[in-house]
C-alpha cells in the first residue's frame, strides 16, 4: 500500500508529536524521581517538562540544520586562506586570552573528529 505525499507528511507530523509527548513524559518521570530526592528541588508537571525540553534545546542545542554550527564552522575554516586562518586564531586568542600552539601543520581541515 502506497501512501500519498499528504498522508506521509501527516504521518510524520503525528510521529514527531507522539515522540515529543513520550519524551516529555520520560523527562517528567525522571525529573520527579531524581531532583526532589537528590537536590530537594520541586516536582514538575507534564507541561513544565515539555517547557524544560524546549528551553534546554534553545539554550544548549539551538535549532539549526543537520550538522549544526560545528560542521558549518569546519566548512568555513576549510575554505579560508592560511592568512585568514591565522587572523581568526589571533582573534580567538585575544578573546579567550589563550595561545595556540605554533605548529604550521595545525589545521582544522586535517583533523577529523
């Protein structure tokens, strides 16, 4: 049985909502099991657990596409000239008050993570 494009989209939306609802429930159960006992913190409702998920996604994960910022930065770094790379390294060193190793071969494009 083949589903039409509209039915696939609707099924995908339902699946995402169901997964989100289940994940919110799991967060609520874990929070209410651990936080009050370990940290003497408050219990949360289901709605608050969903809110915590959204807040943590905004604060720690952002809403970016596949690969995210790290891959985007790596791609930009690969296409920089050596002079641009050194300038960026100096900028980071000034901002974070640190020194980078003085290796000529230290190149983000040659490292794989």
